[in-house]
C-alpha cells in the first residue's frame, strides 16, 4: 500500500455505462459517510479522545477509500487514505486531534464532497460527462505534515487486517420510497375508519356479549397502534439539522473573527422527515443573521462587560402536539424604536400607532423591510427574514420574536410535528364541517351582542378584551347559510395570522381530531385559495381544511395588517 | 366560456378505434376511452367545496384519496334530472400537462356498456358553427341505430385545470 499522498493528481474519468449502478450506490453511501465525518470531526473538536467517534470517523474514511479503490476513483482513494491514516494514528493515541488537524479533516471532507457532488451531477445528467478534476493542491503534504507532528512518520499506515475487524456499526435501517409510506398511511387511515364503523354497528350486540366486546376493543387497540406506528415511520430526530448549524456557526464565526459558541438542546426531538429538510434553510438564515448581526465583536462584548464569546442556543422540544425550535443569541438585540420608525416610514404602521413589542418586532419579517433601509447599525437584520417567515408559514407554523436591548434576541418557531398530520379543530357552519389547524387557534368564545361592532362598509369587528379584531363570518365567506341567525348564537374562533388575530364566526365547535392532510388537487385549489387541503373525518367523509391566512380580504384599516397587504 | 372564432377550421376527429365505456347523461349516450376509466363507484357522500362553479360538485373520499367530482350535466348545460338509483360516479385518470394522472370522478345518470368501435363507426363532429361548442368532443360513433357522443376527456379536464378564476 502506498501511503505517501500524491503530488500529480490524475483526473477521474467515470465509466457511466458499466459502473452506473455501482457509482449510484457509492454516492448514496458516501453522503452518509461525509455526514458522519463532519459530525464526528465537530464532536472530536470538543472531545478529542472520544474513542467511539474516532473509530467511527476512521471507519467512514476507510469505507470511502475502499469503494473508491474498487471503482478506480484514484484521487478520492488517495485523499481518503491520507485522512484515514491520520485518524488511525489518533485512535492509536499516537497523536491528538488539535484544532488544526480537525480543520484539516473538515477540509478534506469538503474536497471529498466536491468529488461526490460532481460524480452525482454526472450520474443524474445534471452535468455532461467529463473528467473530474478537483485541485487538491498541497493537501497530501499537509496531511503528511500533520501526521509527523507527534509521531514517527506515516509508517503507521493501517494494517488492512486490523481495520477489517472494525465492522461498521450501521444501524439496522431500510430505505423505503416515501410514496409507499404515504399509501401505507392512507390505507391505515381507511382501516381506522372501517374499524370504527364496524364497532358502531356492533355496539348493541357487544353490550350483551363480553367476548365480542373484548375482541372489538382489541381490534380498536391494534388499529390505533398500527396508525401510530405508521405515522411515526416518517419521524427522524432534528439532530441532523442542528449538526449542520454547528458547522455553519464555526465557519461564520471564524470568517468574521468573532467568538461564538453554539449550544444545542433537544437534538433527539423527533419530527417529520420532510419538515427536517424544510427547516434547514430558514434555520440557516436565522443562524447567519444571529452570527452576522446579533453577536457583537469580541472587543465590543468585552467593553459591555459580556463574556468575549457570544452564545447561541438552539433548542428543540415538543409542546402541545407541535414542535418548538428556539434560537437565542446573547447579542445586541433588536432596536425597537428604529424598527418602528422604519415601519412608519415604509407605511407598514400608522404614525403614533400603539403597538405591542411583539407587533413591532414582527415588522422585521415584512418583505423588503431591510433592503430599503438607511439605518445602518441594524444592517442586515431582517435580510431574508420575510423568506424565513414565508417558509415557516408554508410549513403551517409561525415565528415569534422577542428581544431585549443588549441582551439578545429570541426567535421561536412553532411548527407542527409533521406535514402529514395536523391537529385540527372541527367547526360547523350550516351543516358543513371545516377543519382549522389547532396550532393557529388562540381561543374561542360565544360573543355577546355588544362585543360586535360594524364599520360601515368595512366589515365587522369584535372586541376581544379591549382589542378590536376583524371578524369574518365563515358562512358568508363560503356561501353557506349558517344555522346561527346572529353572531350571538354562534362561536367566534380566534386565529393567529402573522402578528395579528382574526375572529372566525362559526355555528359551533364539533371536536378536535388529528387528521391526515391530503391534497385537494389543482382543480379545487386554483379556484379557492382558502382551502389548504382536505382530510378524511371519522365517518369517512371529507372535511376541508381552512387556510386562515388566505381567508377573506379584510378591511385594511385599524392597524391590523393582513397577509394581503 | 371564451368567444370562439367561427371561421377557424375545426381539427378533424381525433377519436381512435378501440373500446369505449358508454354512459347516459340527460337522455343522450356518451362514450369515453376505456383506458382512461379506473373504476365505477356508487354515489357517495360528496363534500361541497365553497366558491366552485356548479359543475364542480365537490370532493369525495376514494379509499383514502381525495378526488374532485364533476357533474357533466352542469358542465354541458343539460337539465339536472331527478336522482335515480342508476346514477354512479365514473372515476377517470387523465394525464394533463399540469398533473401526471390525476383521478377525477364524473357523475353520470347511468353506465351502459363497453363497446368496441372500428374506424368506420366513427365520424368527425359535425359543424354547428357558433351555436354549439364542440371543442370537447372527439367525434360521433354510430352503433346500430343509436349515436354515441365521444368525449375528449383530456381536453375537458385539462381546461378545468387551467381555468382562470
């Protein structure tokens, strides 16, 4: 085995025709290893002696190398080999992984990723077949230097027999197409409905027949468990996203010469796989904002008597059928007066309007709020935050922000656990049932006549403990004749849209139910934007899910901003 | 409905020989290509959707899938007859540019039979000038003494997808 890294680097020429399938598998496998290497390296930065992680990163490089050798991807093979040797010395305690060496590993990993990305691009046809050449430069020598730092040269290249014994402790997992999972969830949903119909049919008999009653109860239990399990198949820990952020903070802080520490909590909190993927982007944006503009320079912090290193906390936890992700920095915080002044200037708020802190902070999510601003010491705060809000709202979640000058800012994302299911409040209007996502419901109450006032031609308002919020008659919106003749006979459901509230007048509340969200199709969707989807209710019928943000064009008066203006 | 220019020459019939499912709508007999038919179900509870035109009846639960149901009578401006026990929903799957194979239910008065049509049975849709919108017809088939109107489902459903509100 040649352990000296190469100087002249041959390009990789892929033989897509004969190796296509193998390469595909190699790419998929490699991505997992790249992930593992990155996470491992970051962990080793804090705990350089952790034997398990050392082994695991070593094994990843080793497998990387093996596959590359088999597929004749020479530069990858050599690169992985060099890094593997470095890890091997570390796990034999012949050297310690200091920051420089960790950096080397991460850089090596990034180069490997570039190779894999390019191979992937050619496999998927995104890039034309061409020789792949990624300049490695002096990297080989750097590894060599890093290895000789403390030990006797690179003679300690790993013995293949020894590594063969290190069987990868791969978790027993199976990859399944999501469409199969979806149809499983569909079927189980139907099974639950069928089961409840059968149980209903036999209620009378079951009372007289304990055996039947027992069997029905057993069937109900098994069906419920089956549903729970089938829904949990899509759940993964949020860990992956958090780890990505660790790397981002590390790199950003280094680039800006700031000292920033990221603490994560609740890595194991599980949520829908799709959601994890969709969450990565907005979170990245917010992390960037926090490092860029939230955390001050070390000198400025020291001058304020704060610790030199800024602290960013990333927390995830389950709460009330949803998930809460919090991003908290201990930086300079938001400047309330400046934001309000800017909002007034841009016509987002009426001059002299009395707004709560929350409402003022919410202006940073307005589209274009930051770009057209001259205020410089807020610079960047708000860049792309409208995109963050839109993304989160698309995921049927909401963003809350609070901040104290000099003490930092807290962003709180409240999200459903999954995109596939919502906890819905089922309301009735004139014999029809509609579903409102419970996450958006603040409260509901029966209004008294005097709580409702009409503004001529500008819609109705309801007085909610001194705060006037717009009221929408759902029946009127949907062209359904409500059973309740006057609002005082109905119920008002207060829903949150952005920073403002809306009251929806319905006939009554039916119940709360977890429903699997289904697409209603384009034919419906393009004609009525306020239908977010549909779900199958307990009796097998379809209930429509209301998109409260799109519902009704509201009177733009009274300082209540809506999604439409 | 868009105003049509009467002077434009019509494209000739696109109906191909093959098997067609025929059904009754307002006393007339219609046919659709059998390959587009997925199943025929008994009328089930239709959930009306707000702000839809009259011919979109609503949505139904087809074994866990949610599909829209069209009332072709309303679509073609035929009078709605009293509901009868032969009514059913024909579930069709049509590939459009907007979606690959979306399921749609068609409410019909009664399903008749599956017929085989040869080239000689099919005639192009006659010209009616501007009095009749024939864009959604593939052609006319003669089966013995009766006439079946062959529908262009691709176009009917494709138009539904693109409809501007």
